[in-house]
C-alpha cells in the first residue's frame, strides 16, 4: 500500500532524475529562480510541470483555437489556427529538448504559453493595436501580462522569460527558451508553406530553388532537416542554435514567405476589413469607458479586452455595435409548422 511519505517523495525523485540525467546546461526545476509570489510546492509535480498545467487550463489558452494564424477565420478545418500552431511549436521544441537532454517540462510550458497574448486576426490585429496604443503593442509582452496579471498564473521566472523572449530580437536566458524561440520559427515557416499551398496561393515549385535543394520540397523532410540542424549544431553546447548555413536558408525561406504570402497576397485580402473591426472597436470601447473610468486606465483596459478576443467574438461585437438589425417578431420557424398543418 502506498504511504503518504512515498507520495510526497515523487516530486523529489523527479527533481533528482533531472539532476542526474539532464545536460549540465539544462535548467533544473529544483534550482528554479522561483515565483514572484511564494507558492506551496506540489507533492508530485515539479514547478515547471505545474507551470505547463496552469497554462493548459487557462482561459487564454482555450481561446487560441479561434484566433488566426495566417488565414483569417478559415472555414476549411485543415488550416492552422493559433492553437494548432502552438501545439506544433510545442512538439518541435520538445523533440529538440529531449534530444539535447534539456528540461522538457520547462520547454513545453514556454511553448504552450508563448502566444497567449496574441490578438484576433493574427499579426494584422497586432499591427493595428501597435498603431493605436501609446508605446505600441507586442504580443510577447502581452502574453506575459496575461500570465502575470490577467490570469494571475504565478509562473516561474524561467517560464515567463521564455514567453517574453520567444520573439526574435530578444535574448533568452535558458537553453529551453532558446529552443522555443527556434521552434516557433521552424513551425510557422513550414506550416504556413503547407497552408499556402493548400489555399492555392503558392506551389512547391515556387519556393526558392536553393532552399529546396538544401532542405527538400517535401514538408516532412524539410521540417526534419531544420530540426536536425538545431540538434546537430547544439549537442553538448551551452546554447541552442542552428548551423550558419541552415540558418541562412531558413531566413531566406522566411523572407520569401513575407514577400509572397504574409504581405499583399490573397491570404491578406480580408485584412482591411479586420483592421477596421479592431480600430472601430478600440475607439468605441474607449468612448464607452470615459464616463466610468479614469482616463489613464482606459487604453490599457481596452487593449487587454480586444487582444483577448477570438476572431469570431471580435466580428460578433462589431456586428452588435455597428451593423443595424431589423425588428424581430415571432419565431423564424413559424412557417415550418404552418406547412405541417397545410400539407397532407
């Protein structure tokens, strides 16, 4: 029979396993820098496992299923959303972390939380808020705000650092965060190519020839090659990075996607409408709060509200406030029952 003492030792055993089996460069949960608010430890889960679970059960995580990745509010179920993107980043990051003997739990927590602050309508929505909000708007900073303030998840400092620094231009403090930063790029380059081909915007033959020769035109082989570039170049080293040559072709492929898909392509035809939705809602809500809220707080409140919306919720709110609705009388299905009484 299991005793309470044995149960209480489960987390300790897992922490010992990390210390004894992970790379000397890996982040060990027992030596975490801790949380801003001291929290009682779990008997069975490490601190990074708890971070992962808190993110997974958050409202912001659930909303990712109805937020745009590249294609706005797609009706085709096979296009990526912000949620499926997040899951693919997590899978890629965990694969790399496991191969490099890094802390897989911390890696997964960062990956699952990295886009919690993303706006509706993807980077289009982010761009609009960046123009409207004093000081700008950046989804990685908003993601930190979500976990720290809006949902008060009280995550470990290492997890928060990884969420903040997943965007290029930041310097992650742990190899696990470096892994997620790379996994994010690898994921969206590859799945955005696949979605763009599915949408008929590009074809495999359109991709840069030298990139195809280096990585392969086949989705699975290209993805595997990029992952292996990271593993082979980082094994036994303190930092996680791709080889110089691999990064050159990855960057070239990313730039090609910006020129041919992300900017001024059929995938972006609806963005003018999406921009209008965000902009009109922003001004509307700011006006609505003026009589009841301090002016210094209004912009922040509205930004939190809009950035948390899903695509469809933002559209419904726009309809509610800006699209006139005729007077509704009776049940719309009355005619159905009338036919039932008339037709024999």
